[in-house]
C-alpha cells in the first residue's frame, strides 16, 4: 500500500514537473537572459539549436510552410503582416523569430501583377548578359544591388540565384541563367549570392536541378547517369554553394531519374546535405511538392503551399510523425536548418530597413555597367564598328528601338522607375497567359543613337514592311537593325529562328545596304541565315534599365566591347543532341496544377541527357561540330596576343602567360585556359580565365590555377573525384575553338572528396 502510494505520488510529481516544463516552454521570454540564442558570440549552429529547443510543436510546424501572399481570388486571405509578393512564412513573435518575406529577384526585385501599387525596382540585364561579362566582381555588385533594394522594401529572402546550365539552347528560361559551363556558372552565381547575403538578406540558388526546359516542367523526367550529372550541372551548383554559402537552395519542378527534385533522396540528402555537408534549408519551388514523403527525402519547407494540392507540411506531416512514418528528429532538423540560415546571414541581428530611401540612380549605374560589359561583338567586317559620330545619315529599324529594350517574361519580370515603355500582349490560354506580355524597359536605343550623332539625319522605321525598311536603308550611310527574340518562364522556343519574319527583314535591309549592323536582343542563341550579308552583329541580350544607352556606347566606341559568349551559338539545329525539345507541343501546366494531379492524368514524359556532362562547347568538341559562334567568342575594337605560356603540374595545373594589347585602343580581354587532352585522349574543359584591362601596347602577366575537380572524373563506385596520373595538355585562347598558346605538364594521381 505504501509502495503504491509512493508510486502514485512520484507519478503525480512527474506529471506536475512535465506540465511545468511544457508551460515554461510556451512562456514568452522577457529579457536577454531568457533568449540565449541572441548571443552573437555563439555560432549560427549553436544559436539555432538553442532556439529550436524553445519552439512549441505548432511554432515549429509553422516555419515549415508558407503562402504566396497574392490575392488569387475574392476570398483569398493575406495576413496583415505579409508583404504582397512571392512568399511569406510567419515568424514566432513570442521568441523573437522574424517572419520570412520572400521576393522573386533573379534580375531585380519583382512586383508581380503590380500587387504593390506603384512599387518599382532596378532592372538588371539578363543572366546571360551577366554571364557574358565573365566578371565575378560585377556578379557580386548585381547581387548587392538587388539585396539592398529588397531589404529596403522589407524583404529578407531573395528567390534569386537562377543558375541551371544552359544545356538546351531553346529553353525559355535560359535568359535567367548564366552559362553552359559549370565553372563559369558556378563562380558567377556564387558571387551574386555573396553580394546579396552581405546585405543581410538570404539568397537561394535554384532550380536544383536539371531544370533545363520549360516544356512540361512539372512532369518531365530528366534522366542522366550519375557521373555525367556530377561532372556537369551538380558541379556548377557545388561551385556556387561553396563560394556563396546560400542560406537556401530551391528544388526544381521536374523529376530526376524518376523522382521529383523536391522529393529526391539522392539529390537532397545524399548529395546536397551528405556529400557537400551543406547546412542550410531546402525550399520547394511554388507548387512543386508531391507529398509528405518529401520531408523524409530532404525537403525542409513547402513554399507557396496554396499552389500544391494541400499543405503537406502541416497536419499531414504531423500525422506522419505520429504514425512513425517521419522521424520527429527530422522535423527538428527542418526547423533548425531554417533558423540556422537566418542566424548565419544576419536576419536576426539586423534591424529592419523597410522604408529606407533607395538609390535607384546607383542601381541603374550598376545595371548599365553589366550591360556594357555583357554586350558581345560577334562580327565586325572591315571595322564597320565603331560608328563615327560624324555620320550624316543612319537608319534604325525594328525591335521597338524607339521605345526601349526587351526583357524576359515570367516571375523575373521587373517594373522599372518610369513604367514599361511598351507592353505587347502575346496572347494564349491558361493561367500563364497573364504573364505573356513582351515588356520593354524605357531605355530607347534610338534616342541614345541620336544623342551620340547629333549631326546625323537619323530615321526610324518599325520594320513591319521589309520593303519600306530596305528603301530607307538604301540611301543611308549605315543601317542598324534591331531584332528581338522574346522568351519567358513556362514556354520554350520552337526553334532557333528569329520570330515574326525578322530574318527576312534583315536580309532585305542588308541587300539594300552592305553597311548593315544587326543588334540582337535575345534570350537565347539564334540562327543567322543572313550572316554573310551584314557588316556587323552585336549580341545585346536583355540589357536592363539602361540597355539603350549601353548599346549606343558600344556602337559608337565610347565603350570597347569585352563581352564573351557564355553559351554556344549553333550553326544549325542538327548540331543539338535533340532535334526537338522533349515533349514539345505539350500544353504546359500553370500554377495550381500539382505534380500528383498531372501524374494521375498520365502527362509525364522523359527527357534523356545522353550528353552527360558534355554540355555546350564540350558536345561540339565531342561530335566534331563547328558552331556558328563558339563559347567564349567575342571581338574587340583592339587586338590581343598571348605568349610566354608556362604550365606547371603536380597536384593540379597552373598556367601563367602574358596578355598584350597589340592594337591602338584601350580594351579588356578575357583570356581563357582550357584542358585539351589527358594522356593523349582529347578532353576539352574550361579550367579558368581572367578579365584584363590593357592600354595600347601594354602587357600583363596572368596566372590561372585549376580546381582539381576539373582535371578529374567522378568515380561513382568509389564515391569520389579521381585524378589519373599523366600528361595534361593545356591551351590559352580567345574561345573554346580559338586556342593559341599550348603547353603540357605532368599531374599526379589523386582524389578529392565528393
């Protein structure tokens, strides 16, 4: 009896103690001593662990899912605290955990559907324009500009860092991405992330991974062997994550080898969090979560949950934990990772900057610099460029050049200071149709050209009638034809031609005037059936807030072009590994169509990647194809020479060489170092580069040291990078097909962790 009484008393005491502990857990801390996680002397991991232990279950689950705070219907409820935009995850006021306010920001802070009335931002040039600069410092500056503007609008998470390799040159979203090469894409993306996070704003890298086509993006299954995956797209993300240390990684819509990217144990657990030991959190793309199993397979947060079939990471996840289907420790890991990134980037320790004045002039200046350095001079017969400011007559044709410069469509669309210069409805059906507008930023190339040549008679025609344009061009000293290729999220290009008869327009003008200059405003490579008929070709991409002025600066020689192609221009579509995009013609889904629903309808299809890591210029080298314009190609108004190449081996390759400006004008060169063979076997890989500013006659010494993984093959069975001993051939040149100075060195056998 006494024993029973004592046991009952002990149980009662234990119950009281547990109740007291639970009560204490839910009490609101009142002073600094009650919030040890706010001790900035502790590491981000230590702080996150302390704070995670103080969360109630409801608070923890609240961090694992969020909404897209846009009124999708008359009954949509947006929390009062939320900033209308891409995403919102409620904080925990009791513990001082700030909410996450997320904005799309690949090319500037977006304002979708003008949901924040009148809110504007700096429009940066497209990702391919940044890629064409080959300038990590500019990538950092662009990231910092967007981070600053986002912070002053109240956002603390940027859904930027788009960096998928441009393996498919018809992909409608390539304009957001950077390059076809993993080193170039990874370095630039990492620097952009670093620039943003130095402003105490969390950045993502996306879309992880193999999101290289928009056709059927919610259902397409990208299949690839592991070695090719590791040496190609995964290596690009690995470089970016190592350099930028992003707080979050956004997983993609598509499947990879049969499993959705956001529900992919190999991708998220084994590679990202295992092999790479990345400590941040994985957020889903909006509407990309197929079910609760994603939590076990590495997804930490469900974004834009109202776009999925249900809010998986709330009640369904709780039920899965109760049944033992998801370990409770995994849920703690999910919330701890989110908190850890918030501490690591400085979100907790940085006062809100919402409402502070934004220096849009500084943003525009940075945007203009990217545009200037990203413009690529592809052809310049008989030194037709730069144009003389004393020209007497110039005809400008097409491309809405009288209005502004083209931008890409979709979630990256930026609204600039004076509104859109032109917005041309494209039409179509479905949820994405509202985004289908060709938007021109108000920076008119025509106005800028007139300002550069005040004494010239400058005439403009819109180019609707090639015969009219040809008649005007015939009597002019020079004709400048602006042609456009509009791309947007969710839609791929049917082919690589210029749409709406623009090839015929160029041909007509060139036939009338041999001094014809073509300015390309494109989101992808295009074919040029008229190439041998025109005098000069300039690739201006989507050139951002000051693109018109930047184009005129290059045309008239106030800026010596230094851009180099980050993507190969094919000579024909027969050179692509697939003559047509997988599933092309499939009517793609829009927001609200969940992967499960689409799979139930049997809409899935496969997109194989037989090229593996031989993407872009490596594919051309493997097949012996001659491209229209090679990766790395770009001309200047001066000339450069490489010499005195010295290559040393050992654990890796180091190449040192001289770069000399042999022309009469100051300019910047981008000498590129390539591996060309290993022990006699051809192998073309970019090992590094530099961007060198040189006065006429000046010489500078450049040194490039290769990351060891670029000399290696990924050994799937051994799960490591394997470097074979042997003789490694190296060349320096102006592009992947213009390699001059060559040398060799012995490299030792070695291995690098995965």
